[in-house]
C-alpha cells in the first residue's frame, strides 16, 4: 500500500483552499484556524468510578499548539488520560481545564482519534468526514467541498464514495484523521492511532500527520507505546509511569535519530518503562 | 441465483401440490384420511371463482389495511420503546417490568381487553395486530441498541454532537440490522394474529371469510383462504426483508461465491493465531457474532 501519495504534498494549497472556502459564507465554521487550546490537569486522579484508579495524581500542562506525546506500558491508564481530557470521563479528583475553563463534557474543541474502527460503518468515507461539519450545520455544498479537500490532503481523494470496510486499516486511520481535523478542533487527542499498522505504513502515517497538522495550530496529545514514535513526533514526551515530562531535542526530524541527545533521551525513556 | 437453484425452488412446491392432488384424487385412507380433503383442482377452481368476485378483493383490502396500520404502529412504538429501555435507566425501570409481564400474554388472548377498551371491532383487530408485532420489535431493538460499539457514540460526542445527533446518527442507523430482525419476526406474528382476530370478531377480512367457509362446510373455500393468507404473508415478509436489505446495504457481506461455512471456519481458525487474543479472550472472540462489524475497541483501562 502506498502510504503518502504525492497528492498530499500540496498541503499548503489545499489548506488555503479550505480556509478560503469556509471563510466565504458560514460564520459557523470560523474562517482561519483558531489557535490551539491550552489543556491542563490539576491534581487529577484518573480512573473509572467503579474501577481501579491510576495510583498517582496527574499534574500536566499542555501549551497551546504543542505536540505532547505520552508513553507508558499498556494498561497504565493512557487511554483514561485521553478520555478524561476529552470530557468523556470525569476525573475522580482534581480539575481538568481548557484555557483555564473547566472541562465538563465532550465537545468539538477536543477531537479524539481512536485506535481503530471509530468510523461509522454505514456512512461513506465522505459522509464520515462531513460529520463534524454537519454537526455544526455547515451548508451542504461547503461541507462537501471541505470533505473533498481533507480527503485529498490525506491522499484518499478517489475513495470518497467507499464504505469504511472497503478500505485498508491504514486508509481508515487516514479517514479518521481527516474527520477529526475537518471540524477544525483546537486540540486533537490521539489514542495510539497508528498502533495497529505495520511499521512501514506507520512511518508514512507519521509523516502525513506532521504534514497535515502544519498550519492548523491545534494542540495535540498523542498517546503511544512506541518510544521511537513518541520521540519523533513530540515537542515533549511525557512518561506516564513516572510523571516526568522531557523536552525532545529535534522534534519531527528524521535525520536527528542518530543525534547523541536523541539517543540519550531514548535510553532514558526506555529505562523508565 | 443460479438456474439450478431457481429450478429447485419452483420444483419443490410443485411436487408438494402433485402429492396433494395424488393423495386426494385417489381418496387415500392410510390412517391419515384424504377422502373428504378437497383436491388441488377443486381448490384451484374455487380460487378462480373467488378471484372474480368483489368480496374476495374487499376481504383482502380489509386484512391488508388492518395489518398495515397495526404493524406500522408496532414498528414505531417498538423501536421507540426498545431504544428508550436500552438507553435510559429511567425508561428501563418504568417500562422494563411492564414489558416483561405483558410480553408472555398471547396477543390473541387480548381480545377481551380490546372489546372492553376500544369502541369498534375494527380498532380491536388493529390493536391485537399491533400488540403481536410490538414485542418482537421492542426486544430486538433493545438488544441491538445495547450491542452498539460505544466508540461510535464517543466519536460523535467528541466531534461536537449532542443527544439528538447521537440518537439519529449512531443509535438508530447502528441498530437497524437488529431492528429489521425484529420487524421480520413481527410481520409474521402480525399475520397470525390479524387472521385469528378476524376469525373471532371480524366483519370482512380473509380470516373472517375462511372461518365463514368452515362453518358452512365449504372446504375448498377454506383452502382458498389459507392460500390467500400464505401468499399475503409471503409478500409482506418479502417486502420487509428487501427493505431491510436495502437499508443495511453497508453491512460487510461475504464475497460472492465463497460458501458462508468456509468463511466462518477460516475466521475461527485464525483467532487463536492472533497475538493479542489471550486464552481467556478466545471464547469471547469466537462467540461474538458479527465480530467483523462490532470488533471490540480497546478496553478502557480501569
């Protein structure tokens, strides 16, 4: 499967087309991309009301427009962290805030990208991407145009009429990315979105993610159990188990893999797991 | 469908008719007694006579109107109540026990209730038809809604959707395959009950006519009634089925030509090989039906 097709490279032009289109008629779709949200957890105890709570309270501030990756072993509560940030799960204790305002319920500001199978299987790829726009009551023609733009950007321009089950796993995740970003969220919460993909597809998806996030200004919290993925994508890496947050020396630069600082950080992260 | 299968489908009822004609025309009496039994030819000529009369079509129209109104009411009420019971604890607490108590009562046993409550016989028959189809629809809807993948709802919530959006974009479309299972069962039960109700208290209608023919010992007429009921039931259930197939066209289907049994075996065989499936999870993975559609999302971490 080709991971990133050449058509996605024209991201800048697609971006300007998309924002020009949305700026045109509807006030509902806020023309230019709004700045990323600042998310924060203040002494939050994560967990389900009738389940086991994550042992340590979490204090974390994610700056506007930052890409924070969260690494930790499976089952340590990374998904719970994202669901709490999204507003799907209230914290057992403490406060979750977005730009200082408490987060009480899920909303379009914080889109969640799931590990797999979160597309509505009865809706075509196009209708799935149009969903956040339909929820905002964007006029139909503009919805259509915006969805086509986003599908083009993730390299699936020709697949708009297909159903999700007719696509490969990697393609479905690209549709999920397009759907999440089509709503122009101020924060994107990603729960091991590439976890089920093979290594080659995964690298392509990482590049695609970096490409399409550029210019959106959205804050991103990216959960993964893959240390290399965390070190490549993140501005900072949060070690879920210890609560440390470390700066990444060369974010999103493939050439920096062998750099001594990166190697040192990688060892440190691996030791913590 | 291949020509061979089509041929078998036509040949099977023809063979049954042939056997019937043979047994009745020869007046066979081998413990089962066929001397009084009308022959196929007698029934066919009675049918031909009846089809020419206005009464036949009037009866047909009455029965069809009763079942349409009763069944549509049941479909709307059943889907609404089933969804409510599955989605709201309040509805589950208030409606749930009532449903479980009323459900085992055969709809035809509600005739006294219908006579006491409703002003006209006509409304009584519609009421019984509706009551018959209501529970299969309600129960299948309840199960289908409870079996929805929670990730779909969460996805719509984090895209900014509210309760109404979740209901109309996730719950109802996602439950449609199950709802149509209930509707298919419901239309069959509805026919049984509309005919029975007409026999007991109807004026006009296929059931009423069939019972009338019986009381005047017109056996070919009784069989004409039965054939009519069979044909109507078949037509309506085919209509429900094909509508169901149309609205659930998104369901992944086995590729044409691959025998279903083969695919199932292949899936079963593949399960133990999947690295993520633990031995304790294997039974769940194999028993969960339609696992291709409702693949369990990553378990929320406790």
